[in-house]
C-alpha cells in the first residue's frame, strides 16, 4: 500500500519566496507615483504654505515669506473663526450624527421588514437622491425653499398667507435637511449590509424570551454591527466636515455668516480675501477636527482596530 509523502511547509514557502520582490514593486510603481503627485504632493504643499504669508495677488503672491505660527495665532484670535467652528459642529451633529446616521439606520431596519415592492421603491428614491450631482441637489433645494419656491407655493395653497423665507429665517436648518436628504442613502446601504450579518439564531432566541424591539435593537443588533456603525460614522463625518458645494450654492454662507461652516470660511479667506496661507492653515484645523472626531468615535464605540 502506497503511502502519501507529506509536503513540508518549508518547501511551499521556498517556492513562494522564489518570486522576486522587485517584480511586485514594479507593478505598484504607477499607483505610488500617482498618489505622490496628486495626493501627498498637494497635502505637503498645503502644510508648507500654511506657515507662510502667500497670497493670490500682490507682492506676496510670488515673494512670500515663512511666518511660522502667525496664521494660527490670527486664526485662534478671530471671532469669525470660532463662529465657523461652532456652526460646523451644529451642522455635523444635525446632518451627520442625528440626520444621516439615525435616519439611515431606521430606513435599513424598515427595508429589512418590508416586502420586495416597498424595498425596490424606497431604495430607488433614496439612492436617486444620493447619486444626483451636488450642484443639482443644491439648486433643487434652493428652488424648493426659496421665497417663491415649491414649499411656500404649497403652503399658500393651504391658506397660509405669508409663509417664511426659509433660507433667511432658518438657513442652517435648511442646509442640514438638504444634506441629510442627500446623504442618507449611503448610511442606509452600509447598515443594510451590516444587518444581514446579524445571526438569525440570536434574533429568534430573543423573540422566544419575550424581548421587545428596543431590547433587541440595543442589546443584540447594535453591538453586532458596531464596526459598521463606526465606519459609517467616520466616513459621513469626514464628508460632512468637508461640505462646501451644497452650502455655498444654497446660501453662499449667509445670510451674513449663519451658514459659514469651516470649508466656506476657508474658501472666503483664501479666494475672496486672497490669503492662501491663512486659508491653508484653516484647512489643517479642519483635517485635525476630522482626526479627533474619528478617534472619539472609536473610543466611544469601543472598537478594536
């Protein structure tokens, strides 16, 4: 009777090690070059000019100087900057944390319980709002909420004589609702995929034990999908902190400075007042806020990386 000769793991490792490392690195070279040019290059340049007095026009446009922390000193001593930070935090809480995260989870739960027709219709409507270009979303909501827009026309037809000008009376709430409508589809898709990974055995056992819907949600579903919650929350936080087109097209940061979030404030300083160095310093603070928020989510959700 013939006996099988076992293959030693060392021989397999020896065969794999024969493949030259330089060949693998050669295939990665184009991607590395593209990232260096179009990603790391601009990041490093932005970091450098944030410590200079470079401007778009004037003598410092070509002959700028290294000014150290002067831009950051001006920033932290500016009331307009701190107002933009506060508005950005309210916008983040209302649009990303309360709006997209909660609404996306609710839609995912409802889609899981709905029949195929409802899932198809709701999914198509929600995803359509996500894939529409940002500028189209902005003009759609501007037309809907303007003084003579669709919403006020409907309210007037219902007997309300003088409906408010929403973009002037509640501008921050208007952009929060618009961004929530635009971005909820992403959260819904992330949570729908995560909910499919929850073991049915746990859900059935909880039902047999008489657990309510809220007990199942908070004690079984949310702990199981906490990694997806962290990933989704980080992504929509970074996206919301960087929102510019939707807000600028709807309100221009106004009226006054009521919707002047940090990206809008940064744009105004860099391209309206021509202070590129100062605007770049603001962008670094925006990046730091995203990093701090991400680390905070990881800590609060107690996720192991």
